[in-house]
C-alpha cells in the first residue's frame, strides 16, 4: 500500500473531494457503503422505469391495424369541411399517417 493519498476521479466535484478528505476513516467507510447501496438502488429504479416504458409501448389498442406501430396516436384532419381520424407516428425525420375513419361515423 502506498503512502501517497489516492487520486480522486476527475469527474468528482471539488467540494465532494474536499469533504471526503476531511472525513474520518469511519465516516469514509459509511459513505462508501451508502454510495454503493444508493448506486444499486438508482440502477434498479432505472431498469424498472425502462421496463414500464417498454410495457406501455407493447400495449396495442384493439382497433390498431397491424401495419401501424403501437406508439401511433390519433389525430383529426379536416379536408373539404369534413373531419377524419388518422393514425400518426414518426419514422425518423418524417411523420406517417394512416386513415382510420370519419370523425362522425354518419358521414
């Protein structure tokens, strides 16, 4: 073991490094234990959030055609004073639309 103090990571804020340098060995061990547990907790939360986001995308409305992605939304377009529902979704830089039906089914 070296007699020189360890070099802190470059991305660690100076105020954090200074606080750690002033801490007792006991507090440093407590901080290390807490930091490891907190990192695991945040990683787990991020994974769970990602799983929830994936589950939301996989749910498809009953009337969604097979060739329309689950992320599509419904929009209303007015053409010649008539209003129509369209499925709309983004594909790269463009927006794609697919006809769904008239806003008023009697039309």
